């Protein structure tokens, strides 16, 4: 795979991510070895740090990002890559609350796939109403992992409940819910 | 009205833990000190192992502790004071973990304070988030707690080594060797571990102090646990446990004496070790690392552990399965004269089984007569129960008259079984709920149980010596439940697919065809006889033929048993699937039309009345008129058909198997022709001009071609035979109507038996390069590889006979293997799903209230009450309504339909609304008609909903497990593309529920984007980029040049061109760190710049991926529904989804874990459903999708794909008892004890084990009383 192709795939991933999570895209900047996307999220200004290499992403990249965070006082950062993360990078990112988007994050809208139903994060009121309706604690719901591709795509957090809109062969359309749990 | 014992106590929960030595002493009735059991007179020795205070075995003796007789005394534990502490074998692993994770000096956890605080916080957080703390967190803490120096007291830590079976060693620092930790030292260290630290490991100090895992006191079980048996010769034989205890006491005493006498340490140590051995084998005689203790005869003793575990262990054999009274078993035989819901009970059995009847003013006379008759004269009675609880056995009563006179209301008489009593009938293996049904008793002479032939399919019974069981429910409650829920008529519709599983079989179907075919015309005499036999009491219809004598057609007679307003149409089994269906004008009379209860055209055969036929006449009658009507219909036509076929006579004789000389010649000609074709193949194969199939070697391709050719030969021969025979041939009649057999059977009997196969191939085994010595080596001729030219009718020659036996043997072996595999799959499914039930809010939950489905099957419809899977058969409903309101009013506007549907939108499923809209628009009904349809849809939908308490899990497990037995084993079927092998059938189904990490045949179906799916060339281009290519795949040679210490690779130009790899890409890929790549001629040289293991490097280089996705070993481009699709062997989705030219939204794999990882758990769930349905459908098995959805939902409940089995769902059940009863019994109980777990007893198995009613179905219902309101009432 050529470099341009690789870059375009990774950039596509970023675009998909922005679209699925409903971020407002602001600007794109070329950084050293990477591309930065500034977006507006519910948590404020966010940088999506995009590393298009096919190789591994080590602590060096994370350090580079940390420096930017410090300089620009960013609230939230994410990393999208084409290669793999090293263990150390993962650890450091976790410690600094940087969200790492895994390599397998698809470069197309996941929810367009015929096997994947649509997922939505439940708002607080809906969530309360649901728990009341079923008289259940959230952990009694079916679960979904924080690392699940669908959860990464919509950006849900541990403790959220997501609504799954299934296309059912028996009922037509039906709703299921899943409780987001850490791995 | 029968006495019913009121349960006084209900076990609410069970707590697990360890006993402390103090508690053991406190609970002990005797300190056992003597190793003997009985003295010379046979009296138990005091403070011996059979001490009277432990309970008594003699029926008349009283227990010396509690004063009860043997029946009422619960037994009492004794104890042995051990001279030295002994390590309990079962806890060694836990002891070792604790020793390693705590300080050897102060006993604190070897983790610094701040870490501990952090862990505590994390545990708290997880508990809040998940409601519980998963085991793996504790496991991790145990693993992490390891330091060189104690963070609290500063003591240096040494490595603790565990040596099987029970030795602990501590390694001295600086390699000073290891010294043993004696049990007392271990105990001391464990004593120091604090309560708070134990909690960090997930252990409960309250339930189980770790030092209690080192025994000081050994409990001695009561004598009931280890009864001695007296043999006929009068010799007493002791239980294995007693033997073991004798050993323990003997050594213990000896050790004690030696210690008191101050014997040398060596002797003491030896004796301690011996004691350790005996105690160890007492608990577990199969522990690894020690020889099992043996009986004098050499048989290994069965000690505590062995008593519990396994199929014959306490849990599975005695606790989960219990023996019953009031049951009978005998051989079964058929009786077409019975009702389908009757069972014929032999007189001998009927006068041994009893039903308790409470005497009332209304039945006293009848019961007095029974008592007078006594036990031997039928109908009589066996026992009389007086109100004071005394039981009188009539067998021993001389003057029964007196007893009969004494009877008054309030007495209970246990009378013989009589006609009309309800009984539960069962045949093992009980694979689904229709294997146990309630029948009405009919007492008959002779010795066998009699049953109607139509109930054979649900029981899977035949009469080749099958035996069945009969149970008589004793309580009023049990009888009511049997009557209401278990009757045969209520089981006709199977919950597996929502169609009738009971129906006409075999000769009934033949007879139905003979009766209803056009040529059947019957005179009045026959008609009357037939109708009387079916107890028809109406008037005769007008005869079809009046002159010369009145004749009635069979169709007319059959019509008399249909409901008068019944309308229906279908295609019969004999339908030839003509290219253009002529419907009512069908030349074969295969188009069945019933209008207003009259059979207008068509014949009745399997499709119409057969068992396991959905949407048949029988099914429609049951759905529209109820089960009772369905049963009557089936009963009556069976009587009718039975008499009709008896009147006609029906036989299949040998000469009906004979073909005309012309047909024989024709068959011979075809066989010769195909043999010629094979000959040509052989020639081509030998010459090497044979076209190779992709991914197969030349020989494999040849075999496939030959197999295809020969299969064709047999089929054509069979077809010729089939064509020659008409429906006048009894055999053909049976196969065409679906009564028995297939046209393949006819073909084999008359034309040619065909190829015999072993392992899906022609017969290759036997001698070297040939199957039998009668052939030349490597003879590829059909005859030499097991093709049987002869038919069964003409007879096989010896060689053919031998090959046939080989194929036949494989069939038998397959069946045996299959039953085992599917049996285990069913057991796992049942265990994983048994505790699921419908709650009152419509959700499916497990026993602890976790939601599995928010709505059962996503629409809340019970498959058993559905119409072949559908909640409401709207098309049929609309048709019915159309007839009802025919000609009334003009068609309503579409807006009206929409408005009407909008009103009920929330009450129906979107699918139903959609269908209603479509059908209503099509039917052009009036407003009234629309109102009626919607109303009826709502009604039917509500009727079809599942009821709270329904055991949907068990039903789902049965519905998937039961057809498992019918599945073929080892079907490497050709899926779509004939070159591709896919695991299907039972192995694949097992693979799916097993959630295997890697499926045996991973396959991707890659769909292409608009640019590439049009032409084969474009598709091939994409496929080329997907196929995995390594250096090894394109290298002509790759080796190490020993002289220059370089790696030399010679690429194969042809291969590279084939795979479209340029030299540049290859070179680019071979650029390695610390190496230099050079070219010389067509060779590539890799020179090492640094010292490295060159051999390893070569291996690494050969594995370098040059192109494609790893794991994809083969690609096939196939046309499918007008577009080109790539199928691969091997699955690796993530890189494929990023490949250019594919359509990522459609591309899928059959690898469930991979899908879960790349597309998420919901996609995995959908894939599980799709795969399972695919397997079952391919095998032609009809299973409702709701069952499969339930299994898929529970498999994906935790967010990752879980196995159905001990490593998945069954292993994570909340109940200790349920886990222990499934598999790995002892470790489960031990873990529960150490953690201080409690079993809430809310599931099924647990409650069966403790002997309580299960919280599912009718057992779920409880009576709650508002005592406060009652109090107020009283006060007010």
C-alpha cells in the first residue's frame, strides 16, 4: 500500500469518527509526522491527532502530543493511527487521558454494514425512564465493552446505556439496550 | 381430594464455608479413637468408627445421641484429633497462593499501602459499576502481590515452592537450597494473614479462615454416609470411607504414641507423612502425584471427591436426578384403535399402580366396592388410609368386607388404575417436551403398553423392542397440571417450529391417497362401513355416481370430517413441480382445494395430514378450530383410513421391483455410457490433460470428477426406473405420497445401488494401492473403487457386497458418534439456558434478574402459539374476512386503512403493521372488513404472546438440541462454489455454540464495489490483492550460502507474474534492518551487517508478507445473483475492509470472534443467528428463529462472545450448586467455600437439588398475603 493511500485511509477514519460522533470540524493542520484535526466536542476544543504511518506508534508520538496539549491547553485529545500502538504508548496515553482509537477502527461508516445495527447513547432522562420501566439496575442489562467498535464509533463512556436499533426478522424493527462496561 | 403434605420449611439460601477446629469439636458426638468397627458379637465398639452415637444402621435400634430410630435419626458427626496438623489436599493451591502473596514474617499482603488503597478504591468502583467484582480482578491482585521485601515489616521475602501433592518448600536466599515448610509452619503463617488482606484476594475470612485449610481435627461422617453391608455369607463388608478412616486412625494413634514416647524425629516425620498420605487419599483418591489407595482386591478406593463428581457422582446421579414411585416400564406396541391421547396399560400394571382417592359421600359406594375387591381382583384397591394416618395394606387383610364397611368420608383409598385416569407417558431420550406427555389410561389385556401410531414421531418411538415409562401423578395439583398442560392434544403443535409434530404417518398416508384419488368410488355398503368405523353420525351426501348403482367418491367421504366452513388450498406431496402449474386442472390431482369443508380437487397425502408438516390441513384445523377439534379430526380420519386400507389391502411385493427388459437395457446403457465417461477421465488424467480444479491436486480433481460422474450415473439409472414405474407400483406410491422411503431407495432396489463411500470418498483403503486383491494396483475403474452396478433386487456380487458392507459400517459408526456429540451439545445448551424465563414485564431474564432479551424473540410471540413462526397469518386472515363480509359495502379508501393502522401501531409489531397495510390494500375490503381484520389481528396477536413464567430457555435448548440428533455428521459440503469446503451439519453447529476461537473452515464473502463487481477480470484484480503471498510463495529457492554467510533468494518469475508482484515491491519488502539487499542476476542476496542468527533470519524472511491479507490462503471469484463475489479460504477481516475495490458494508466472514472484534458485539450476535439458521436450513430442519436468537443473545450477553459450556455461561452461573452439578464439581464447591459464597437458590438445578419446586412456569406462582391489611380488618 502506498503512502498516499495509507494517509487517505487514516484521514477517512478521522472523518468517519467526526461524523459518527457528531463533532464540529474546525481546521486541519499539518504537524511533524502527523496531521491534526481540531474539532469542537461537548467537552470543548479537541484535537484529533492523526498518525498515518504503517509502523508502530510509540511514546515519542504521545510525548509530542502531550506537548501540544500543554501549549494549547486542550481538554480532550484523540489519536487515530494507521499502524499499531506500543504497550508503553498505550500506558502513557491512559495515564494522560488521551483516547486512542484502535487500528481496526473501520474506514467506513460502521453502521452501514449489514450486520451492524445502529447504536445510540441514551440521554439521562431516557436512561432513568428505562431503568424505571424495567425496574433493573444498569448492570443487569446486557453489556457491551468500552472497546467495542460500535462504542468507539459513537464515543460512549463506561456507565452509559446505549440503545441498539435492531432490524428484526420477527418484529421488523426493535430496540435493545446495552450497558457500557470497561474491559 | 387427596392429602397433600404441606412443606413446613423452605430453604432460602445455602451458605458455603469452612469449619473451624473448635466448631468441629463442638458438633462432634464422639471422639473416635479406636480403629476398629465391631467386636466379636457384632456390637459396635465404643469410640470406634461405628460408635452408636454416630447413628444406627439397625432398623430397630435407637440412636445413642438423639434417641431416634434409624429412619428418623439424621446421623451425627464424630471427630479425630490429629496428632500433627495435616494439609488439606483440596486447598493446596489456595494455600500456595496465600503464602506467596503475604509476608513470611508479619502476614501482611506484599503490596505497599498506597497500592492497597488504590486497589480498594478500584474494587469499590467496579462493584458499583458492575454490581459484583469479577474473579479475574482478584486473580490479578494475587499475581501482582510479590516483592523482595515486605513493605510493612521490612522482612526479606523468599520464594515459596509447591511440590505436588502436599509439600511446601521455601527457597533460602542466595541459592542456599530449599527447606520444607511443615504443615504447622504453614498454619502459623496463615494465621497471621489479616481479615482485610484476605478481602483483597476475594476470600472471606468470616466463612473461611485460611488456617482452617490445615487440618487439626478431622470430622468423621455419620454411619449413614458409609453403611456397612452384610453379605449373604454373614460377613460384614465396610464402606471405602470406613476403610480409609481406619487407616487414618491407626497411623494417628501410632504417631501419637511415638510422640509421647519421644521417638526420634525421623520416625515422627515418616509417620506424619504417612498420615498426610492417608488423609489426602481420604479426600481425593485421584490427586496427581500420589498413588491411589487401593482395596485388598486392587481396586482403587472411591473416596469423598470421587463420590461427588462425574455422571455417577452424587450431584448428577442422586441430586439432579431422583428415583420415583408410582411408575411402570414395559415394551410398547401399536394400537390404531386407541385415541391419540390414550395409552393402553396392561392389566398387570394397572393393578399394581394406584391413585389415592379421598372418600366422600358421593364416591363412598364405589370405593367400598374397590376395597372389597382388594389387591388381586381388578378393579380393586391396595391400601386404605385412615384419617389418623394409619395405613392398612389390603393384601394382609383377611376380612376386607369389614374394612369396606368401616370406610367413611375422610378416609383415603388407594385404588387401582382405571380407564380415564391420567398418566404421564415418556420415552427416553427425552430430547424435547413432547417426549413426556399426559395420556388417558385405558386398561387392556396382555403385557405391553399400547399407543396410537400418530404419537410415534414426538416420542421418536418404533416397535422394534422399544420400552417406555409411565408415571401416575398422585396429587390433585399434579393431575390438574398434567391435564391442562401436558395432554397430547395440547402438544400437537411443536414449539420448535410452530407446526404440528403429531400427524398421520406411513400407511395412514398411503390409505389417504388411495381413498382420495379420483378413481376411488365406493358403494353404499362400503361407505357406511367406513363411516361407522370413524363414528360418523351425520347424513350421507349425494352420491357422485347414481347409475347403475349409487357410488360415492373417496373425496366425498374425506370431506365429511372437515369443518363445514373450512376453506384451504395447497400442493400435495405428489406434486411434480411442473414448470407451469395448472392448479385445479392438475393432471396428477396434486392441487388440493377445499372449499366450505368439501374437498373439491386434489389428493390427501403427507403435505395435508402428515406429521411435521407446517401449514397442512391438520395445522389449519388446529389453528382455526382449536386443539380439541384437531385431535378429533386426526382420530376420526385415522380410524377411517385404517379401515379403508384394510379393506383395500396394500402390499409391496418382490415382483414389483422388477423392471421391464426395456428399462433394464436402458439402465445398462446409461451405466455403460457413464463408465465410458470415466474411462475418458482416466485417459485424460494419465495424460495430464485433465483440467485441475482450483485448490485441488490433480488426483483430487480426478476423484471429484469421477465421483460426480458416478453420482450422475446412479441418479439417471434411478430416474429411468422411476419413469418406468407408475403410481400403480406400491413402492412408488409410498415414496410419492411421502408415506415412506425416497425415490433413491426405489432406484437402489431396482436400478443400481451406486457408489459406496467411506469418509466422503470412493473406497481407497484396504491393500496397498488397491481396495481388494482382485484388482490391479491403482485401478481407477468404478468397480475397483466401490461402485455397485447391481440393484438390491438383482443381488450384489461378492466384491460389491464387501464394499457395501464397508459403507454400511461407516453409517453405523456415524450414528453412534453423532448421538454422543449431539447429546453433549444438548446437555450444555440445557444447562446454559434452563434458568431463563419470561417475567411479567415481558423481558427474558435469568435467575438473578439479568435481562437477556427485552422482549422475547423481539416480538414477544411464543413459537408454540405462532403460526409457523408468524404471530398472525395475515394473508389467510384477510382471505377469511373477505369471505365473511363478501359483497357488503364498497372498498374503503387507503387513508382509512392508514388511520386505522395508526391507532394500533403501538399494540402491534412494525412487521405486522406493514403486512396488514400491504394485504389490506390488496384485498380492497370495505370499512367493516378492515375493522374486523385489524380487530382479529390484534386478538390473534395477543393470543400468540408468551405467558409470564414460560421456560423459554429450556424450550430453545430443546428445539436446537433435538434436531441435532437428526443431523448428518461430517458434511464437508460444497457451498455455492463446488470447489470450496465448508464445515456444515452437526460439527458446525457445535462449533457455533462452542464459540471456538478459530472455526475449522474460516471463510469470507467479499462483495465488491460498483466498479469491480461487473466483470470477472476486475473482480480477479481485487482478489489478487487479497490473496496472501509470502516470500516462500514466490521463491524458486531460498537458502543460506555457507561460504559468504548470505541468504540467497531466487524469485520465480512465473509465480511473481501470476500473483502480480513486481521486482520493486519484492525488494522493498525485503529491506530489513541490519541487512543489506543486493541483486546479482536473478538472485537476491541479503547480507548481514550485524551478527545475527542467520537461520532464524531465513525463517523470518520466508514468512514476510509481500502482498495480501495474512491468513487468506485461497481466493475464488464466483458469480452470484448477477455480480461477482470473492470467496476466500481463511479469514482476516480488518485489512480486507480497507482494501480498495470492495464493498465494506456487505463483506462478511463466518468467524464470530473476528466479527466481534472488528464490527462489534451486535454484529457478532447477528452473525451467530445467521450462521446457526444457515446450518439448520441447509440440513432441512425447521427451527424457529426465536430459539436461535435467544441462544445468540445469551452468548453475547457480557459484551464478548461466550461459549455455551463450562468456560462460558454455565461456568459463570450465580448458583454454586448449579455449577457443581454441571461440570468440575469439586473445585467449584471449594472455591465457593473459600469465598464464603451463598447460593440464593433461584435457579432450576439448585432447587431440584434441595428438593423444592422450581421457579419456572407453574412453579413461579406464589401466594402472597397482605398480613397488614388482614390485621387492619381485624382491628377495624
